[in-house]
């Protein structure tokens, strides 16, 4: 997969970490000079300039929502002082952080949105295994997305992984991405979650999602997590040419203990709820 795609995923998943060109190059498995040239050619931005502009974009959101004092926002964005942050903020947006707080609406600012790091071309997958499951319940952080905002999913996972609370009645430590609540305009809800045997007491902001019994087609991938969009496209392609069709249920991303949320490596599974096409035995 593209080193630029891998680097974009890593940046969006680790914006709160101490990022440098050397760190990003090591994660991509290339030299710093190679990453610098390749990233700038693909995105029209130097890689560290992209990092700082994305951090400033998050600072805009924090200021507009009144999330803490300006100094705290500055420190979260990686600046050592209020003054350094104010200079960078004014150079980027043409107004001071204090003016942004007073304005309260970032709609008039040109903030750098996350670039699409998802691979476009679908991949060819091995045939899935079919797994009948009873009703399933998940508990986690849920958010609403469109195809224009899906680049925010890694930051949702970052919040989920950093919190990592004890989940009552958890069925193991595999984490799930639960894609559900599709709308007619192509939007959907996405939850970072654990599966539980039954609902219990959970942290504030966590949502309980229960789905009826379904048969799942389970596809395995050993690729980097930035390939997940292409893998899901491959799942759609396989099902379209098979004797199965999508059922009215969730699509699940399963991340087992071998998956490393820091590097994005270790592989994952896609569990698609399916049923036989008309004329086929539902329990085949």
C-alpha cells in the first residue's frame, strides 16, 4: 500500500503524540528524505506542515466550543507557549485565538480537513466463512459519519483506546467497529465498541447497541488498517457475485489481540450480515 496513505492514517491516529519526520518515516518503513519528497508530491504539503495545520484545525474546534483556556489548547496543539500558538494561529487564519473564541463559529475559516488516506481500488478477497450468530450486544462510543467526514474515524478510535475502561460483561478483549443505522442519503453511524453478554453499567457517553440473530460472512485481511475501505469494497464485490445478499444488519470490523492500534498492523476481519438470495436455502 502507499506510504503516503499509511502516513496519513498514522498522523490522524496520533495527532496528540510527539510526531516528527523521523518518527513518521520509521512507521512508513522509508527514509526521512524519501517520505518528505513522496508526501509533498502527493499532497502538495510538506509532511510536518500537514501535521501542524491539522493540529491547528483541531484547535479551532476546541476554541469554538469553549473547550478550556487558550494556553491549554496551545499545549494540546504542541506549542510551548501562548505566544507561539497565537503567532501560528494568526498566520494560518488571520485572527487571534481570542478572536476565534469570541467568534464561536469556525465556518468562516479555511481549516485543513483530513486528507483521504483510504485506498480506492477494491482488493480481491478469499471466500469467507459463514458464521450463524444469535442476538449480539455491543457497548462503545458512537458517532455519525458521511463519506465526506469518515476521515474522523481514527480520532474516534484514539479516544476509545485512550479511555479503555473496564467493560462490564465484556466477551473478551476483541474490539469492534460497528457500522449501522444507515440512512437514505448514504450516511451511517459508527461505533468503537466491545461485545458484551448483556447490558450493564458503562461510562458516560457510551451507547448500547443490540442486533438480532444473523448469519455473517466473515472475511479476513492481513493488510494495514488504512486498506480497510478497499477491503470493504472487496466484500461488496464478492457478495454481489455470490449466492448471498446483504441482510438488514450491521457490518462489523473485528480487531483481535493480534491487531496493534498504534501501528495499524496485525490484520482484521469484516463480518457482513448476509442471507441467501431468493430461491436459496436460508440456512445453507
